[in-house]
C-alpha cells in the first residue's frame, strides 16, 4: 500500500511529515508560519515598534529555526503595514565565513578551535553583524542582483536621496570598512555607491593635484632653462626639495591611509578586505574629515558602538526605526562541530548587557539547550555583566503533548483539499486520545514528532497491499513503531552526550 493512497483517502495532498528541517519545510512556510506558534512566541517576538532582546534555549528540533523564520515573516508584514517605521532584520546564523577569516589571523597553535575561540571577543561579533547589515543595505540601495539580503525591508531611491552630506559620508565609511559583497569588485561597488549618493569630494584630490602641478611647473622651468641661453643658476637640490615639497601632502595622506587600512585589516579579523584596495578607498576621503571619524582600528568595542550608531542613524533617515539581530545555528559551524564548550566560547562575549540593551536594537538569541548548563554554573560577575534577568530569557523551549498535537493537526490542515481530518481519525478506535498525548509527551519536540509520524505511516502502509488497503493505523503498529523510535533516539542522545 502506498503512502499517498492512504493520505488521499483522507483528502491530504502530500505527506505533511516528510520534512524535518524548518529551513526547507514548504509545508511550514506556506501553511503553518502564520498559524502554528510555540506558547512562548509572544515573549520572544515582542513588539516590533520597540525592539527587545530575548534569549531562548531549546534542544535540537524544538523549533528555534522555525521561530526565526516566523520572526522574519512577521517583521516583513509589519514593515508593509508601517512603511515609515520599518524594522531592519539581520540574520546572524552563518558563522563559518567569519570564523574562517578570524582563524586565518591566528598563528601556529592558535589555530586550534579552542584557542581560536578563546580569542574571539564581543567586537568580533559586532564586526560580523555590521558586515551583514551594511552589505545588505548597500545591496538594497544599488538593487544588486542575487543579493542575500533578508527580504521585507523597502529602501527606495527617494529615501536614499534624503541622506545629508554627513550621512552619505558615514555610509561610504561603513561601506569601506564592512561591505563584504562578492557579487562585484570592491572598487566598482564603491564607485557605484558614491555615484548613487551623489558624493564628489574634489577636496580629496587637492593634494594629488598639488603634486602634479608642482611637478609640471618644475619640468617647465627646467625645460625653459635648458633650452634657453645661459646657465642654470639654481643648484639641483633646490629642484628636488621643490618636487618633494609639492608631493609631501599627498605622501602624508597616502601614508596615513595605508596605516589606517593596515590597522583596520589587523583588527577587523572577520573581514575580507585587503590592505591596498582599502587604503585607496580611504584616500577618497579628505584627510581632516577622516581623522575625526571613528574607525575599527583597535581591539575595543567603543569604535564598534560608534559605527553601529552611525549605521542606525542612517537607517532612521531611510524610514527604518529599529534593528533586530537574530542569532541561530551556533552549533553548526565546522570549527565548533556541535561542541557545547566551543559554543560557549563563541557566544559568551555577546552576553553583555550594554550590547543586548541598546536603544532601538533587539537581539534574538536562539541557543542550543546544552548552553543552559553553563549559565547555571556561572559566577556573580557574569550575571552582573549579562543581566539575564532583563533579557526575556526562556530556559527551555518545551512543548506540551497538547501543543504537539495541535502542530500535527495544523500541518494536516495545511495540505488538505478541504476540511482536514483529525489526527485521531487516522488511528484505530483502540488508540485513545489520551494514549496519543502520552506518546507525544515522550517525543518532546516537533522534529521527533514528525519523524515518528512519518515512520508510522510507512510502517502501516508496508503492512498492506494496494488491493487490500487499510485506512486505520492499528494499536500494534503504533506501539511497536513508537518503542523502536524511542529506543533509537535514546541511543542517539547517549552517543551525543558521550561525544
């Protein structure tokens, strides 16, 4: 007996339990993202008009990624309804490129995962977040094709034209330090952004023009004296001094730009910029103007907070009043490979109350349950710095059996032709609703629920032929499949614990 034959009997178009990962789950995205919520959803999501921080701990399969997708979808809807008070979403969920670049800056034994992550600081997180946000913003302004920017925030040309000269300069400065796009060359993208912002700083060419002018003048004088009558009265070293003096302002500016580019390269360890292209870009700024601006040139957070404030100020002029940073999938980077201790080294610098409670910025930390044990062991100094009591912390993303039953029912409804059948109607009358609840309680999280129900459907259909089908799952099949699944899952969990 085929599974689709069983499902069609109940008016179900496709198997609602075939996909386990929310990232690729079309049933969830098309039919459940607006109807299926964890009981703690409102505390995590909060009010977009006042972005707030939330810290969630949940085991694998508890729905953290699904919650991230729901946050993105709901904020996109909020932005459509409030075009002058939009929220900017930064999805900080792929750590691999930043960890790889950071590791390249380490030497020798420092490249070991534990030693690498011990050197990771809060400003490295802030640099990575700014890279995602700035690159995404420039993609929107330039309408870059194949952009990876999170959808849902509308930045139009009329809003960009409202930026004043100082804000345009700040955006160009942010682009110089943090634009990590690989769709275009750094130079061409920089020129396109400057053209879009209508920024033409002729003052930045003054020192170069002076050097060229002095060189041309000296060449003209020498030519005239050599071709004319008489001897050259001035000694040669005077011409050399004049030549050096003419180029000295440009040489000074180039040296400072190269030094700043080197300092940025050394201190923004998660970036992908090279020194010389960055130095050439910094040369486009007038020397005095650049000297007064904060740049990420030191191992400290002060410069990053200043850059983040610049970024938020630009967004406010673009009708974006708040920022939401969503942190997810911290157990997946290959450098961490699921290790709770390495996850702690990566995430703990971010647990800083000053960072988490910035005005207009909310950070949603969707963390593996394994990190909860480290929180419980921390000292008083950690709690004073993190102030977890102010961060809307959810110690465990738990599901009741009733909530899991509702999740399964919602998925069936999402793929049904008309009125969806109840989940219980698929089971034999000997399986009571209370027994279903007891089984679901043992499964704990949606991922285990989906795996079990998929396996149950397969086991049932394998017991019958197409010519002699049965449309009720028997108690024996239910119990045997559940027992095998729980035993396998228990062995898998013990294996993870041992690892």
